[in-house]
């Protein structure tokens, strides 16, 4: 599995957690995963 895929999965998991602060962190991690995917690792 690609690293960018793992980052996307982690970001999605953080995004949906009902804990304060994880919404923004999850969104930032998702953005980082998308950027890594676009740049092609």
C-alpha cells in the first residue's frame, strides 16, 4: 500500500473521530495525503 494511501486513511479516521481538535487535524492530514498523491511520492 502506498504511503499516501495510508495518510489518507489516517486523515479520514481522525476527521470522523468525535474528539475536539481531530476535525481540523484530520482535514490537514487529508490535504497532506492528497498532495502526496498528486506529487507522486
